[in-house]
C-alpha cells in the first residue's frame, strides 16, 4: 500500500512517514507541488496526504488540477482551522477528507485507512473495527472468527457506522440511506435496529461499541481508542 | 474646550451676522439722525433768512417819512397766532426799532450792533412771557426805507415737527432692521444647512466604516470644496489603517505558521514515542499548548479582523456539527453529549465557523467541569439561542462577569484551559450583536446560553446574568 505525503516541513514529513510506515504503509514524502507532480508521473499511489500550505503553490490548486486530470486517488487534506474557514468551499471540490491541525497520529492513520476502505479503495472490501470485520461484498460480519447473523438493515447500519468509525453518524442520514421514499418509516425504527445490533455484537463479545448521541445519531468506537 | 454649540458653523455664522447687523444698524441710524438734525438746522436757517427777507419786503415809508412795517392781513394774523414762537425785531439804520413782536424783543435788540449781510446767529435764554429758549439770526436787508437790521428767532420747541419725523423714522427703522436681520440670518443658516447636507451624508458613510470595511473610501464629488481637503486626509488615514490591518493579518498568519509548525513536530514526535506515564503527561502538556496557541490566534484574529456575519446560518446545523465533532471525544472522557434541535429552522445572520467555535468552547468547558458519567445537553431554540447545560458545580454569582475576561481562571479551576475560551465566546457574540447568559441548570450545574438577534434585529452586545 503506497502513500504520497506532500508536506513542506521536513521534520513533520519525516514523522508522518515514520508513523505511517509503522502502520504498514509504504510512504514517499515530497516537499512541494512540482515534486509531487513528478512523483505522480512515475508511481501510482493508493492515497495522498496533502498539507495545504506549500512553498511553491497552493495545495488546493494542486488538488483541483489532479482532479481535473481525472486522478481519483483518495486525498486527505491537512489544514489549520482558520484555513478551513477561509476555504471551506475549496475543500469541497476534491478532497476526500480533511484533518484539522493539530491532530493525533492515530487519527491520521485511522482516517487514511477509512479512505482506503471506501468503495473502490485499496484496502478492499473488508471494514474493521476492534475485533469486528465486515466484508462488504459477501455481506458477512464476523467477531473474531465467529459469524454474526444480521438482518439486511442491521448490516447496512453497521456498514455506515464502520465506515465512519469514531465519528457520529446522524440518525437522519441512516433513515435516508436505509429507507426509500415509499417505505413506511416509524419514528423508532432505527433505534430498534440499533438495539438489536448492539445486543448481537455484545453477545458475540465484540470489542467495538455503538454509542448513542442523543438527539443526533450514533457513533461506533473500538475499545482501544 | 469651546462649548460644542459654539463650534457649529451655523451658530458661529448667525452670531457673527447678528453682531455685524446690530453694529451696522447702530452706525447707520446714528448717521441718519445726525444728518436729519443737520438738515433740520439748515432748513431752519433758510426759513429764518426767508422770513427776514419777507419782512424787509413789507417795509414801507410812512407819511411822516419814517419807515413802517405794513404786513398783509394774512401774515399779520399768522404772526399774531404764533407770537410766542416766532418773534422778530426790525431796526433802522439809526438803530431805532421800526417794528418788533413782541415789543420786549425790540427793546432787547436796540443795543445790538447793526447786522451785516452775513447772518449772525444768537441764542436767547428764558425770554418772553413763557420763558422759552429762542434761536435766531440777525441780517441786514435792503428795503424801500434803506438797509434795515432784521432779527428773527423761533422758540426751540418749535422744531417739533423735525423731532417727530425723526422719531417716526427711527421707529420704522427699529421695526424693519431686526426683521431684516432675522430674515437674513435664517436664509444664511438654511443655505449653510443645505450646503452641509452632503457633509452629513459623508459623515454617515464614515461612521459605518469599521475593521471589516476597510476598503470603503469617502466620496468628495458632492462636497463643498472647503471640506474636500479634510475628506482627502481622512481617506489617506483610512488607507494607512487598511495597511495596518493587512499587516496585522499577516502577522497573525505568520505567528500561526511559526508557532504551529514546531508544535506539530513535537506532537508528532511524542505520538511516535513509546514510554510510560511521563510521556503521557508530556502529550497532555503539548495538547494543552496546542489548544492555547489555537485560542490565542483566534483571539488575535477576532481583534484584528471583524467577523463577516452576513451569511445565513441555521443554529440547528451549527449546534449539531459541534455535537457530532465533540461526541466521540466526550465518549473517551466517559461523558456523553446530547442534542435537541428546535424542530424548525432557526435562521440568523452570522458566521457559522465562529458560532461553531463559540459552542465548541462552551461544550469543552462543560465536559471539563462535569463529573464522569454525566451528560452535557446542547439545545437549539427557535427564539434564536443555543444553550449548553452541564452537571458541574455551576458558576458563582460574583464570578459571572469575570469568567469572560481574558486569561481569567477561577479559584477552583479544574481544567487546563488558559482562560481564553469564554473570552472568545464573548467576542464572537459581540460580533453577532448577541449576548452570552449564564444560568443555573435546574438539575444542578451551569447553563451557558448564546442569544442571537433574530431577523437582524439588533440588541446591544452584552453579557447578562440570569438567575433562575
């Protein structure tokens, strides 16, 4: 799994590369837009980590250029909070995700893995949270090696939660994705599914837990984090 | 310091005009009165000369060869009726009185020298039956009986006509001149007012200029040319201020970069290390430093650059975003966050990022002050508010103003904050013309409420206490 880190600050690039290498990735680190474009010409990357403040050009314009050339490599943008505010619209045009500095290295690795697990991503079809794994093609869910039987909707909910591991999934989003316009939707349909899902994962001794964020939605956390 | 109203151009002009008019009026009236008296005096003189000549014409030589005065009946009647005011005496060459009215005047003039061709003037005091003052002249006139000295005089009260004319004239002037003064001053003030209208408009524009509108410059096309140098100078001042703001912004950006990068390096390096309790403590310290730097930069930005609060923001979305972002972190701290939206959109004019920042600061505080296992409640209300309720110790009444001061930390401060979070909240609310209120949670704890004006209705930015 090969990643390109575009970061002008040598020490940060070094530390990012070290952390990502420890996480099992092959990492190329470059310090500017030109070098980055040269790197794209000679190698294929599974994901890119892009710092927006580069000495020889704006990271956002590099991003837009790559996208306009048809490059679909998942890109995780690193930026400061005030830069987010200045350029929120820019981030919408091409970045797959962004992290606000300062960030924890574990968060960066988790987000990178999440990008690679997206449909068509390099990590393939198996989502992982704690000891729970979800094969999105075969639609089977295992805790450890034990297969857990889920209904179609329970599985769909779990997939959403696992794709956004550690982040809140709004209840309204689950309702939209799980139910068509014609489906009769009872107000407690999602909570009921969540309840069943929780019990099944608990019974199988799963090490990831579904938490309710009252009034908003649900978040899946693995016990380690 | 000159009192404010005397610095008004209108008042100054009106006062000066009024003084000028009063002085000019006094001078004009004085000259007019002097001229009137002067003219009256010469008129009197002419009349007396005419009368003398008239009297000389009516001198005839009597049958005894002596000169006699033969006045026509009408003239005699006239002199009769005014014998107290108009007096005369005619003396012959030999000094004998030919005729006199009254006779006592003849007796008086007898010792006088013979008059010459040039009139000589005299003044009689307390003369006659009524003891009046008389002014008169003596002149030598030719008559059929040879040259005669004629003295004519008139009582001083007799120029009443002239006096009454003057009085009438002064009264007329007194009437018209103040009226004229008032009308002129009113016209002058109106002209100035209309001339200064464009100045007032430009003043309005200048008043609206703030840190967020540093590009606005005052137009000088419609202004009086006297004011344009001032406007040009003000515009130049704005130019320099705008430059100052730009420098400040650059400084903020530079400071951000310079401080963040080494901190990011330390953070990443510590993340990569493996170690014991000391390393955990170091990581916490660096996290605190990161937060402090971010907050300092936030405060600097709020000070330097006015927030753009022109976007339409739904408070439900803003609050939900913060809850979603903070909930996972809260879970790692064994606390939960709950959210209740207003069920209807709560749209205000504002800056979503800044409001998120304010709510995030409140939620961070709430989580820091809540006991483990409790829930922080975030509520958006249709009245245009977002409140954050915790189950912590609450905020003491006498600390409710102080908590918003920069770098203020309570005596029982638990967290590791620098005391900037609530200062940021206050600044953000000020920029939105809203307020922050501190209340008590009925279930124990504190409730911080951000109140925004709905529909752009402005309420003064302030911090209130609210005891429920």
